[in-house]
């Protein structure tokens, strides 16, 4: 559940691969939501994230990061050889 949502911005659709991709929040936004629409797990963490040390987001699962700073950045990755269709939206 996301409390006190303002404007929703459909930001992007990406394909997460085994090369970590940085996702940063747009200045002025406070909440970012990541949804794994793929059939493989995605993992999130810092710039050194891998499928072995990241936090798992299962297929069809959504992860919300609320009340983030303008400097918020997170990296997404899959296991070697996997890809995952992913959606990202932001709220202010």
C-alpha cells in the first residue's frame, strides 16, 4: 500500500539482464515502484549487485521504495543468461 500518492508517472519498461542497470529516481519524485513481469527472478542492490548477493524479486512481484531521497539509486540484475521484462513507475 502506498499512502498519500500524488501524481503517477509511468516512467519506463526495461529488460533486465545479467548486466546490472542503475535506476535513479527523478528529482521531485518520492516513491518508485518496480514490477517484475518476466518469468525469471530479478535482484536489486547497490552497484555491485549480482544474483548471488542481491535481494530477489520473483516473477509477477512488485517492490515499492517509498519516501526516497532525490539521490536514490538502485541496481537491477538477473542471473547469468536470464532476462526479465520490468516496469517502473514513480509517484510524488
